[in-house]
């Protein structure tokens, strides 16, 4: 895929900042590149301390919500928690349930069935809660768009508190102003409300549930330190729900990872052991690509009850059994997902859909719970907004994933007359519609879009053009101060223009790792690993330098292969000996002048 390489050009006195904070000028530049310009911002970023978390009472309706919950607990009422079936729903539901019982309350957990019911609070959950003797419902990670279910609950005389982080629906008036529409709940806690004064809008559902828990604990004279112990769960939800790791989220994840590496939850520990995670080197990567997908698999292919059972396990045998079941379920999900991705790519490549700026496709014989993951893979492959649908009983159901230049939530809102149900964020959405409206949706989204061809070219932002001779063990240790990495706080991207490849070898059981020995113009030599598409890499080298030069490269013979790499440095710890290596992220050829 064609890419644009661009150098971040933010300016500051990096030497002065480095001296002020006791860091290298390179690290100062990396921090400034992430949008932290003032000394206060840089200090907050470097310290990343729990004391910097905001007071949850600043959220609109927080005091009202907590007062309602406290009164219900003191009155001996059973509180029904209506959560969702993904990571954020599972973890926010679990922590809220734990906290209500910790302060002496009674709570019941309910989640919708992904296939038969879809996202969010529904009438069945309301009826089940009522039948169980509850007159109080609190939602987490949903509810902001559950107008029908909440109206129904209110008609039955129930108290409803909404905690959510999804976008607030609105109607656009002729003059261009927006009128926001809220559900008829007794309290709505969502920092994305227009008149909410909370300073950070990027929390996930579990993050907002955590804020409520902090205030609830305060009301029952339980220490904030005890509330902080729940941050390992909030951290999983934050990373798995792909929240920006900035501001409070970065603090939550950094502290949560430290808790998770020594977790006392035997279910979580069993899952990490089952997935062969080294807890001494736990990172946000393991949440996003190992732990998170296992929890998501429960909500996608089975029921969330398995995930809740794992988190609530009280003996080792149950924990190990459930962890193995979750891992096996996730392996099955991976295979099914790949089949769906292959089908999606074939459909796009063999039709004129490929020319659309907004990709809208419908798959056959694909589990509906996988469409979001598949949409994400399509988005990555073509760098275009992608919506993937499957047939369901009453129409088609789909999920979308977007690119930075396209606000998917707002674009779908313009097509709401075609939709039965939808909700989401600028970068993702879930929706249902009559099957006969699908082609009309595809046409309207593409006719309405303001995306340009330039928007569809992925941009590789280079932080620092850094010769590999600068890479020392102490510098790599210093880079750890920037962690945790993830969306909104990506790993630094370094680059150098001219590397000669001295040797190439393909490694791994699945032949999926390319190891290169390279040197730069200064004569510095280093090992480099590439985990991307190796056949595409080989094809590129052959196109630029020819088959013979590529052959020489793989045989360790002198060759003319000269490539530019973007990279991130790492430490290779082998037999007790530590050496620096680089992980290649992107490559291209830049002719020498």
C-alpha cells in the first residue's frame, strides 16, 4: 500500500527541556511530539501518578446517581446491573457488581445476548430484573441510546441510572445547531454530555463505572486506596476498548498493569498462564491482543457468563478449567475470523466496491459477532472506512471501523432514516437495517462523503530521524518512561534512510519472522526483525533491485539492496547477554543523491 512518510515538526528547546526534567533531548522531543508542550503537561506525562486523577463528582449527575444507589442499598433493594457483552461491558459490570456488594448491597448482573438481542439494555433484561425483585437498574457501557428499554422500565415504576461513554444522539437543526437527545433516566452519567464539566471525555465504560465506585466508596467510608485495587480491571477494558491512552487513561493503564502483573484474581492469573504470558514483562500489547480477545470471545461465540464466572472463580480448578475454555473459544474465533476476512477481501477485489471511498460489504455464512473484527481488518488493508454486514432474522446487522479523517458516527446519523438501530463513536459503530436498504446506505455514504484521495493514503509519522549508532541500552531503558503504548500514545517511530542488507533469513515455526543483518552509512551494524508481510517485502525488493540481488541478500552475499526503515529499538536478551536490535515497522527505497 502506498504510504506518506512525514517527519513530526513540532518545535521546542529540547535540550533545555531535557535538562529541566533530567531526560535526553530525544525523549523530550518524543514527549512534545505527543502534544505535551508546557512544563505542567510534560510533568503530568512523566509522573503519570494516581494523584492526578480527576474527582468523579465533577461529572454531570454523578452526585445524583450515587445518592440513588446509596439510598437503594440502605433500603435493602436489589440493584440490577445492565451491562454489555464486550470487554468493556464485562469488566465494568464485574467491578460495579463487586463494589455494590463490597458496600453491603445486593446486585444482579444482566447482559444481552449478542445474536438474538444485540447491544444494550432491552425489555427482556428489564422484565428479568423486575421478576427477580429489583426496582432499580444501573447500566454500564450502555444506556445512552436505550430509549425504549428505559421508557419501559420507568413505566414499571423502576429507578434507572445510566453510566455510559458512547456518543449522545442528536438532531441537527436547519441553522446547523444540534439538539442532543437523552434517555428518560433518573440520572445520566456520561462525560460526553454537552453540559458535563468533567475535564476528560475519553474514559471507557469501565472508567466511568470506576469513577462512580470511587464516590460510592467515599460515601461508605471505604478508602480510595481500596478503590484503586480495581484498576487492573479498568485497565483491561480501557486498552481492549481501544481508548486513547492519554490523560487519565494512561494513568489507569500504567497503574492497572502493575496490579495485573501481580493479580490476586485467580481467574485472571489462570488465563494469563494458560496464554503463556510472562507476567514480569506484561504490557498493553498483552491486553489488546491476548487477554482482551479471550474475554471478547465469550461475548461473541458463547455467553458472557463464562467470563464473569472466570473473574469470580474462588478455586484454582474452576479457574484453570474456565481459562482453558476461554482460550480455546478464542482460538476458534480466530479461525472463523480469518475465514470471514478472506471472504471479504475476495468480494472487494472481484467487484467495483474496491473503488468506493467507504466500503460497505455483506458476507455469507459468517458469525455476526465477528463483523467488527473483520471490518477492522478491511480498514487496515485498504485504509478506508469499512462496514461489514451479515443477514439476520429481521434484516442485516453490521459493524463499522473508521479512519481518522472520517467521523463514522456522524456520517451514519445522516442516514438514520435507513437504519433500524445504531450507535457508536467517531471511529466505530454498530447498526441494523432492513436488507433492502443496504445498497441505498452504500450509495448515500459514498455520495455524501467528503473524503479525498489524500485522506485515503496512510501517513507514517516519524518522530526522530535517528542513526542506529545512538541506540544504547540506557536509551532503550529511558524509552520505557513513555509507556504504556497504545492508541493515542503510540510507540515512537524512528527512521534512517540508507541501510545495506548484509544478510536475510526467515525464521519461526510458521516462517513469519524476517531477520536482517544491516548496516548504515556510518558502518554501524545491527540485527533487525520484521513481523509483517514477508512475501510483499520480497516482491518489493525484487521490483526495485531485481531477483538476483534479492537472492544474494538471502545467501549473505554482497548485494545492492539499499532500504530506508522506520523502526523501534528493543533489547535481545539471549543467554544472559543483552544486545540492541530494531523492529522494522515500514520500509521503502530512497535513491541516494
